[in-house]
């Protein structure tokens, strides 16, 4: 099979059940991003178009399919955010926080999660997550879409504070179980260099 994304629709033209794009670049790490609006409303949502960009200083990026999603909206307003690492135990609460709820709804409360005050930035982290990357907005880039519903924005943030739970540091090495996004509704778990595929409940 070969297709040109600008010219062919994988479902309508090629008979695939879903657009396969997100299944072709995987597993993707998940940036579980907490942010705060100018009025002080806290927000939490997962983004799997996410990765580390460079090291010195450390920077990360994520992209949102719309500037009007709460996360990008808040970050453009207040220029700060926290990336929380998603471990296996946090898979379901993480998915809960992806629900499309009105601006101002606190997804921490929705998913039964606790807040941990950050040291440098205003948004709190997810207390149940063992790693918090406190970030300041470095740059945002608009990306044009062929979909009139989307106005992509890429957010690049400098990691100005790194909080690692002492329990996951052993012999000077950081070790934890992380969740990655596969295609469709599947997730991978990476622990001690072994990966397995999880089929989480349908939500
Ligand atoms: C695992 C996972 C990864 C996601 N990754 C992205 C992403 O990279 N970009 C995006 O725009 N939406 C992504 N979403 C959807 C958003 O989380 C969802 O639209 C959410 O409601 C946005 O919340 P917000 O408006 O509070 O920022 C993802 C959802 C899940 C479950």
C-alpha cells in the first residue's frame, strides 16, 4: 500500500478501518501536562505528540491539534507548565483527564488525583507521578492544517526544574515504568527494557 496523505483518505479511498498515521510513529511518550489559566484555574491533559528536544538546557515539545485546547491556551497566557510522567498505575487516570470538558474544569478532581506544589512554576504537578518537569514556554509555532477543524500549535518549553521521587532512584540510577502510546487505543509499558502491550478498557 502506498498513499499520499494530501490526496487520499485512508478510510474512504483505501478501505482501512482508521487513519493509520498515529500507529506508524510509535510508541510515543506521553506528556501529561498540568497548566494554569490567567484566572488561576488548574488543568491537566495528556499529549502524545510529545518528546524531549535537546539537553543543555533541557527542552521538551508537544503539539496540540487546536490552539483553543485548555493546555495550549493556558500556556500561551501564563507561559508555564509541568510535564508529569505517566507510570503503569496512572494509565487509567491519565486517560480520564483526556475527556473533553469545559474550560475551567479541574481534571485533577475529575480523575481523583492530588496536586503537588511545584518549586519554580505556578502549575502544580500530579502528586501520584514520580517525575515532574517544571517548564517555561520558550517558543510556540503554528502549523497549518488541511483540516478546517484544526489549528495546530507546537509548544517548546525549557525544563527549569526537575523533581524525581527518591523511591525511583537506586544506585544512582533512575528507574521507573513508563507508558507509551501505540496506535489506536493501545499502550505500551516499558520496564527494565521489556515492553508489553496493554489493552485498556474501552472508554
Ligand atoms: C494518550 C493520549 C494522547 C493524546 N495526545 C494528544 C496530542 O498529542 N495532541 C492533541 O491535540 N491531543 C491529544 N490528546 C487528546 C487531548 O488529551 C484531549 O483533546 C484533551 O481533552 C485536551 O485537554 P485540554 O483542553 O484540557 O488541554 C491525547 C489523548 C490521549 C488519551
